[in-house]
C-alpha cells in the first residue's frame, strides 16, 4: 500500500510540473494563431491601397490620342488648367480650337455651354474646319440658325467614357443622333471623324477633339 501511495505522489508531482509547460505551449500556439489571423486579415487590405492595377486604370481614364501631345504642359491651356474651367472657356485656351471658339461666340452659345452640366463635346480642330471650302464656311459662320444647329450637334447631354464610345448611339442637343465606334485609343464619330485627343476633362464636360466637323442629317 505504501509503495502505491508513493507512486501516486510521484505521478501527481510530475503532472503539476508538466502543467505550466502545457499552458505555455497552448499560449504560444494561441499567439501564433493570432499572428496568423492578423496576417490573413491584413492581406486582403492590399487592394484598397494604390497598386499597379489601379494606377493603370487611372492612366487609362486620362486623355489619349496623338493630338494630346500638342497640348501645353502648364498653364490655362494644359489639361490641368482646362479641368478647372467650364468647357467653352477651356476651349478658348487651346489654340487648336480657335475656329470652334469663334463659331461658338458667333452663335451665342458660350453661356449655354459653360452653364450646362455633365455634357460631352466633340470639338473639331482648326484643321477640321479647314476641310470645309472657305466660301461654305463663311456662309455657315454668318448664318446663326445653321451654325447653332451644327454646333449643338457636337454636344451630347451626358459625360461619355471611352468605353461608351466603343459602339454607341447618342442623342445630341440638336435633337438628332450621332454614332461612335472603336476601342482602346482609336475611335470614330459617324464613321468619318476621328478622335485625335479624347477624354479631356473640363469643369463641366468631357471633350473629345475630332479631326472632321460633324454635320447633322
């Protein structure tokens, strides 16, 4: 009987001695598990921070096209400067759009365009107007009704993204429609007018600069 008691006492002492190590091991395991949980919970947060993909998306959402290279890097005529002004004012700061700006003034549309909200303007360059025989251009510029009809045909009452231009039909302020096609950085309007500098932001509009004047049907 005494021998059995001694054995039981030894076993009890051993159990007591082992218990702290077992608890410590459990505690360490718990810490490792928590660390693992923290690592796992932090990993999904990465997409919320700036990444190469988001940077690429931002880049794709900016102005594009060969004619964009001629836009000033600084000042009111730069992309940053144009973004601060309403569309008619912004266009007046771009030398390549001086004929368009003169036409807008003749038609009395400066305030109309500057006060509009969330519009898209397809803006013909000076070279686009130069494709029209001078006699015909002079006639249009001196006919306010016809000029207004042509200019308002270049305006859509919503901001259009490049994605929407891939295959779209849109009503213009002139009340008829225009069509757009393309992808990437290559788009046409009514199959003939090419976008040469697109997705240019102004304070109240998105501008697509085109190489041919659009004519309503």
